């Protein structure tokens, strides 16, 4: 492996970078974990104050933004990590073995921050600082299945020390040397932002991160205090994407002025899906509907669920009228007359609420008071 030359005063001026960088900061080596912890606590208080005054600003009533940041995920629901390995392996290689939860890792005071994101790794402190190690971070970024006009996908990332970044299995960028002999030019400092094209439903972010083993003395002439075991490793990122959700437009008989839902009848809950621009959506079956009640001040408990499908008990799409329909057989549910109920339509991927319809159950079994 090629090594960098080190000059006598322990400073090294990279040919392609205009500023001098202390060589021992190229791969940050804390000399005292505990002292660094105290400094970080002070910085945290400062950061909280900064965040307090940096409240988000709403941009539009219909445009939504999904933000995913690196964070500990004990349940491995959305974020997990594989490794460390002592050699490079491609995504999905059996050498990676089993996934582990991402954990907040020890952070070097010089590492960049990304607002809202946490430096994560396989452990609080690196397991083996003397040898190059590789970790694979696997992240799920889940948009609603009904999301459309998906734009402005951006991923901001850095790692200690180098990373490959894949989005939906395609390599987007490599910062530093992940697969070949490394040239340590402090890539942990470079916070890069990449454009990505996200899709409705599940998107995956994969980062293969290499921690460079130290090979040089620090500015005091020692090798990280005489040992190689203090060599932090980690990843920090923030991913954002803008999208819109469709609008529910309820159909007759629900929208009739005289509408009342009579107990004992079968009521057709019909709705159409429109984009915010007013275009009809006719090919979206990743939705479902539930009916809740009676209202007890809140929405009440679940009475009935309509999953997408073809049978009479399912949420169906009518190919002639272009509406979705769930037939609510009220006699099957022992409803409370005079009480308030709510129908809710959800996105099938994220359970986002797309629309609601609130109604009162009236007496008069056996007769439907409305024509559709
Ligand atoms: Ca970087
Ligand atoms: Ca490192």
C-alpha cells in the first residue's frame, strides 16, 4: 500500500488542496476519549440553542417532504448495518453475515454535523482501530405508495473515512478509496450532496464505509498515543425528497345534501382519487379504508376494514365509473344509532391518511334513505 510522505514539521500540503492540513487530522485520532466527551457536551448545549431558533418553514399546503436522517435503530426497522469486515465486499455478499442495529457512535470533535442526523456505526467505539475495516449501512426510505410528483431527491453524506453511496442499488458516488489502496485526504471533512430519483414506496440507500487504519505519527511524533485503538469510524447522512399525495373526493350518496346512513342498510362508500392538479387517478390499488366509531371524543375504535381486492367485502375499483367503492354492511356491526362514525382512507405503504368522511348513524332499519 502506498503511504503518504510526511514532512519534518508534521504538516502536509496536499497538491490539490489550497490549505494546509495537519496530517494527524487526516484520520482523526482522539488522544483522550473522556476530554473529547466533555467538549462535546458543551457543543451539544450550543447546538440545541441553534436548533431552537431554526424552526422549519411550511412551503405549501399540498407539497410534502420526507426527511430521513442517520440514527440509532434498535429494532432495525428502517436502518441496519453489517460488519465490520477486514476486506471489501459487494452489497449483499454473504461475507457481510447478519445485520445489526445502527447505534450512535463516538464522535470526533472535528467531524462535521448534519442538522438532525446522528453519527452511526456498529459500536460506540470502533472495535479494531489498527486495521482497515468495512461496514455496510442499509437504509429504507419509504414514501407513500400513492406519492406522485416526486422531486428534489437529495442525499447529503459524509463518513469516516470513505464511502460508496448506492441509491436503489445503483452506485451514485464514491468519496475516498473504498476498494483500492487509500490516499488519505481527509474525506471525512467533505460533506457531499447527491441528487437521486426516488420512487413511490420503498427506496434503499446503501453505504459501504471504509475506516482507514492509521499509518503515521501524529504531530507530537507518536502513533495516536502509542496505540492504534482510538480510530473512530462512522456515517452521517440526511436524505430529503418532495412529493404530493392525492386528494379524496367522496361520491354520492355520501355527498347528497339529504344523506343519512340508516342502520341495517348496506351503504356504498365511494370516492375518487385526484392529483392536486385535478387529474383523475385510476391505477392506484395500494390504499385501504377503515371505519371507526362510535366517536368518544376521538375517532373511536375500528369497526370495519376494507382491503384492496375484487370481492364484495373488499375496496374495489369500478372500471366504468372510475371510483373506488367499499360496501359497508351496517347490519353486520351492531352500530350505535345517533352516534358519529368516521371512514378513513389510508396509503397502503405508510398508512398516511388520504381522506376522511364523518357520518351519523340514524334509526330506520331496512331502508336506505338515499339514491345514488
Ligand atoms: Ca466525505
Ligand atoms: Ca477513522
